[in-house]
């Protein structure tokens, strides 16, 4: 019986990785253990934001073998794992991506979008060296996206146009 219980909980320990080359960016934008403040309280918050940037760009970049991992349970502690499942679902367009045996595929999709998003965020910050914290740059990029979204608000999404295979 403990084998069944273990298997049902195994998803919690799945690794969600990020490329180690992004560590200076992560340290710059996230609050430090030493009490230093950053734009993002937790690394996982930046990872979710970066994955959304990557998704917006429709760009996925595979990770290098040099990576850092956070267990999926960390994302699940405040329901941020939902972004991992959502990206897997909208990318694969198959509900089976949410099955336990396919979660590693959903995680890989998230990781690759995140990797692309971190690349893009780094470019944004590199283009604006007069903003050492990155706050103004990210605010500007978010505001630009909000303006674009408002221009496109008149276009309604027809649920019948979304294709999912069950």
C-alpha cells in the first residue's frame, strides 16, 4: 500500500529546471536570502513571468545540461503549478498532457518557454543600462503589452475555435 501512496505523491518531486546561465539575472530580479529586495519575491515567480514572456513570443529554447532545479511541489505550494499545466495544455492541445505519466512533458514545455523568456528579459535589461534594478524596464514592457491587449480587446475568443483532444 505504501508503494501506491508513494506513486501518487511522486509528482511533487519532479524537477522544474532553469538554465544556470540565467543565474545572474535571477539574482538581480529576485529577493535574496540576505533580505535584499527584488522585483520578484521568489524565483518561481520570475520563472512563471518568464515562461509567459516566452509563450507570448511563441519561442521555446531547450535548456543546457547546466541547470538549477526547483521541485514541482514548490510551484504547487501556491498553485503556480497551474501555469505549467496550462502551458502544456495550450501547447499540446491534448488533455492527456495532464496525466501523471506526461507531466514531465508539460514541465519541459514550461522550462523551454521560461528559458526563452529569460533570454528576452535579459535583452530588455541590457538595452536599458540606466535602470540597474530593472523595475522601470519591466514596468514599461508590461505597460506596452497592456496597451496592445486593449487594442485587441474587440476581438472575441470563440470557445468553439479552441481545439482540444480528449
